[in-house]
C-alpha cells in the first residue's frame, strides 16, 4: 500500500516546484474540468459544475434579498451597439467573436457574442424607463459570456465562461453609488464567509477600471503563489451608458434626466481562485459550504466484520443526508482504505468519516479534517451535531490560514527593486505609494511585472511617496502580479 | 371606473378574433418579455424569467433525484463535428449561426453555436468512457441554444432560447430505452402536475423524429386555438452518435462495444404553451406552482379606515410570506381597486385577496380565484391553510378545464376532408389511421396543414385504415397543426 500511496502522491506536482503545473494536475485529477476541442473553452464536469451551483444558489439568494430580480437578454449584440460607448468598444473590441453568417445567409450587420451586456441592456432600459416611477431597475442575469483571450487558464481565464452580471438604473448618483457599494460588500461577505477567501476591498486605478465605468471597485484575493485574482467587481457607470443609449427619465421636478447606472459581476473564476487559495500538495481543499461532498464515509476493518460495518455506515449515510449534509460513501470491497483516503483527500472533501468494528462496538466513529489532518473520535449518538460543528470549524480554519498566508506575504515597499523582489523571491502583494500618474503606474508594471490591484479602503499603512517618481503619493496602492 | 375598465379590457384582442394577436397582446401587457434588436431573439423580463426559474428548480430536483448531475459544455461547436453524424448535420445545418472571426482574426475552422449538444458531448464522452465501470453516464446541462428560425414567435420559437438537455450513455439498449422512457415520464408528470397542462405521450413518426435519433418520443399539448405544441422530447439515439464519435467501452465480457445514448430536453417553449393553454380574454392565467406571485393582497374601503386596513394587510402579507407563499401587496392609495383587480387578473395571479373594514371587524377576508372568478370568505385565523388549499384547487381546476377543452376538440376522422374541417372550423387534434408510408404522411400535410404529432401510447380508439391511401393502418396517429 505504501508504494501505491507514494506513486499516487507524486502524480501531483508540488506547489513549490511549479505552481501552474500543480494547479493543472489538481483540477484534472480531481475531475473538475476537461479541455474541449475549442480553443480556450473548458468543460465543467459535474464536480466542477456543482461548486458553481452552490455559488449560484447562495449569491442568487443574496441578490433577491436585496431586491434584485433575474432576467435574460440575448447573447448576440449588433456591432453598432459597441460603437455607442467609446471606451467600451476600445476595451472589448479586440476580444470579440463575430457571427457573420446564420441560417445559410451572410448577415447584414455582424453580431458579437456578449463579453458583457451593458450595451444590450442599455438599449432595453431606454425602452423600459420613462419616469422616476420606473426606478430603480434592479436586474441580474446569469449567463455565459465570451472573451477571446490569447492566454487561457482553466476557470481563471477561459474564452467562454459563466457569470452573473447585475445591471441597475437609478435616479441619483448617490443612490447608484450606494448600490455599487452594497454589491461589493455582498461579494466580500460571500467570498469570505462562503468560500473562506479573505479579500482586499478597494477602488481600481483609472487604467484598470472597467471600460466605460466612472469608478470600478474590486475585491482582490491572494493565491498561494502570491499572485492576485480579482474575485469580484462592482462599477459605478455614472451616466456614460445612459448618454450612449439615451436612457432618460422624467424626474420628480418634471425634467428629463439621464439615469445613473451600475453593473457588477462575479464569474467561474471564483472556482479557480478557491482552488489556488486553499489547495495543497495532496490536492484540492474544498470550502465546506461549496464542496459537492462534505463528508465521505469509509468503512474499514477485516472481511469478517465487513457486512456489519457497511450496514452501520449506510445508516450513518442516511442520517447525515437527512440532516442536509452532502455525504458520500465508498464501501467498495476491492479497493483498499489507504487508496480511498488518498483519493478523497486529493478531491478535497472536508471530512472523512472512518468507522471500523471496534468503533462500532464503542458507538463511535472517527472524523478526519482535510485541512488539518486532525482526527476526532465522536459519539454516534451525536454525529450530526459533531459533523456540523466540524464543517464550521474547517471553514474558519481555512479562512484563518488563508488570511495568515496573506499577511505573511504582504510587503510594504519603498523602491521598485524592493517591489520586484517581493514579487519574485518573496511571492506576494506589495503596498506602495502612488502619485496618481499613469506613467508611474506603467513604469511599475514594466519594471516589476506588477499591476495596481486596487486602492484599498483600509490600507494597513499609509504610504507618502510615489514608488516610481518619488513625488508625494496621492494614494496607497496594492500592487501584485495577477492572473 | 367603468369606462377605464372597458378601455383596459379592449386592449387585449379576444382569442376568438385573432388568437395570435391575443397571445402577443397578453405577453407584452403582462410584462413577460420584450422584443430585442436581434432578429428572433427576445428579452425574458423578470416575470417571464421567474416562471422559467420555477420550472428549472422543480425539474432540476427531479433530474437529481433520478441520479443525474449537471455539467456545462462549450457552446461553440467545430464545423467538422456536425459532419460526423449524417442525419444530424442535415437536420441542423440550415439553422446554424457561424462564428467566422474572433479576437481580430479569421478562424481556421468555422464554429457553430450549439443548436443542441450531442456532437460536443459525444466527443467528450469518447474521452471519458473506457469501461463498463464508467457507465452509465447521466449528465444534464442547462444552457442557451440557437436555431436561426425563419418564422419566430416569442417563447414558442425564438432564435436563441433556454433549455435543458440531458445526455446519457449506457451499456445496453434496454437500459438506454428505460432511461428514455423514464425521462419522458418525468416530463409528463411535471407538465401535468406542475404546469397543469394535460399531454399526450407517444412516439414520433420517422419523418418527425430528432435528426440522428433511432426513436423519438414526445409529449404533445393542445393550445386554445387547437394547435399542438411539442412540450418535451426524449430520444433513444441507439449507437448512432457512439459510432460517429467512437464512444466505445470495454464490456463485462472483455469486448469493445459502442455505448447506447439518449438525449432529452424541454425549453422555454413551456412558458409559451402554458400561456396558450390557460390564458383567457382577460389575460394570463398562471398555474399556481410557477406563478411569480401566487396571491395579491388589495386593501379596500374608504380613506378613513385605510390606515387600519393597510396595517392588517401588511400583517397578512408577512404571515403568508413566512408560510412560503409568493405574495404581493398593492396598497397604493392613488390607484382604484377596480383598476388593480383588472391589472392582476390580466397578469394571471391565481388568487386575489381583498380586505376591507367590514372584513376586518369580522376577522375575515375574501379570496377570489383567477380561473373561476369565485369568491370565498375565509377566517383570517385559518388564512394560510385556506390559501394553500385554494392554490391546489386552482391547479386542479386548470388541469381539468384544459383536459375538458382537449377532449372537446379531439376528433376521430376517416377522410382528409374531415381532418381539414377539424383543423379549420373545429380547431383541434385528430386521430387517424396511417399505413406507415412517408408519402401518405406528406399528403396529409399538404392537404390539411396537419403534421403527425405522435403515435400515442394509449389512443382513445384504434383506427384501422390509412386516412390517406385507405390501405390497412399500421398506426393510430394524432395529427394536428403545430407551433
């Protein structure tokens, strides 16, 4: 068995050796995805997709609680729509796929496949909104979108991906800004308390904001290789799209005014981030709240007691399932427990439940935590409560570990050389002063490979000089290399 | 008020005058959809989309209960994939939209946007399935699909639409056929017991089956203009796609065998069918189980008692909501109750709850059924139970009415002239004998406009001669004009 185990483990490249290879090894071996024959598009296999289903269902609940409703807009966007908002077309044009023929005929106007839906939705809102009585409009859409990326990475950057995009319209700037912040806070709370990923909330610099936005806000997460992933964004779009699509309303003062709009989204990137934040050299470590299976039961012991142990295992399975816990059982007789232990560790299942003949006699079983490896013997009479408590504890522990990791890899820097070292040797995020000029931001990128992630709302420290030009800093910025 | 009401009602074209106009009037006025700037594509507005969400969530539950899991496959399908299954390409080619450029470059191979995913999924299953131990594969996908239709009709036939497509692979024909029938039965049960639409289960004739299937089965529903809608289909695909995509497995006997596959789907057409089956001249009539709002509370009475009545209405709202009932309240002071009554009738809300000062004194309120118009005074102390019972009763009544309508418009015919009359004057389905030849089926279509809907599993009567050639009938077939 020892040999098998070893061979098994070595199939995953260690994180320290090659983080990218580790990532690909893990998602393939854990059966979350497969490559497709179409460039940059992946297949979400059932375990990968189920993680997305749990993300969807929880976010959807939160959106509805805050008054949003779902709708669905066409994925085809006439070429002329993109021309209406100048920055928007510049930002997205290079990434669009074009439908030029359909139903056996060449189309008069090419149709883009949506990279995001501000333009189509702007066009519709113009028809729907007449008066302040029609406001606010609070709509969300779950959809597939396409951005023809040059370099792709499963989940994190794929040509077609799944996401939600909220689009709201309001009477006033103040109300739209409040909505923008509300949604950012929903994302933060969700990502931290559901995916156990600590994030940094802040505002994007002008060069990194959404094409067409007035202000873009983001939550940024640190992967285990020190790189950043933008885990969610929320945009205050001002009246930019309202002016481009003439979305006007009759105000309370009887004047025609442009609405103020917002948009906000998270995508299947969250799955990739979650894997890169929590995974280890043994494989996936799934946050309990999204794990397709939260508990895996493995009966152990010699053949002579097998039937009795399996029968009890089935009972425990039923009991946990009834309590709403996502539980699996692997009672195959021809596969050794050691193999199963490795397999389900690799798949990141939060709790392994072992039960053997002696446990049975004592009315107990053993719960093993995926994150810490700790074993706990618990009374069967209290099993549901113990499992629930341990799932919660694992979630907390995952969050705390990720937070500690981030703190350990967060550097306050004063020179470009220090920043570069922080990226390359120490692998992490850096906090630096910035004068606000695009030239300085560009120079940082050229010399260190880092981009500004955001201007954090609550920086750990306020920096006073620009890391690039040495002039007075206007902002304290988080810089990092990013996916 | 009488004038307002009249004007209001006349905005909907009566069904008898022009059924198609009635349909468009209703879906527009009830705010279920809007036309988009892209040919044949509609916007699902929140009330329309929420109906789909209820359909999704209930079907998804049933799919999972029967062991299926969701996955997601790319929507782009390389042109060469379609060439692999001859019938499939012939069936779908004329309707495909093609992506020919992306990311600023012309593509080497054109990409179709999926009209259905047998080919892409076949390609993946070939990689995933090696041995009988990998079988069955039971996967479902919720997705958007595109068929570039010449004539479109909101919900019923749109270029882009939403659906689910199940794709399964099995060791044996028997098992695959069992799956095909299981899913058809799930559709029947769902459509009848959730959407209150009675359907006819049966097998499609060869000319009407899915392109690439061995056998196609369907459930067919009768609209109020006597036309048919195919409400769901389930296909036994034999080894056709397995051979085209080389999906082989190592059998229990150690031989290489082709898998047997099935596919099955329902789409947003269900929304259109539901409207055409249940609606009336006052507007929508929504089945309680999918209605976005099941109850609308309308406080009535003079200004002096208004505050007290509204306060009580709020309490009832909270009570119903807590009980899991989807409830709304319209307590606007500046809109007359009569207008509200019409509005929510038009929107098809199953129950109107009226409460005024006298009701309040008596501890009662009035429930009004959308389908029958019956009013029932109920004790507030028993409100939740009364509402639940009435919702169930309305569902039953809707189903019975639709069934009665279908029976009243179902004709056994022996000549093509009789069939034509049944289509045009009597507006309905016909039952007729068919010899099994494609020529006869074609002649029926040419002379009557009717197509074979299916060969019902349980025909009301067995017909012995072919309606077209007069030879012995092989099958008893339901013929109708169809959407």
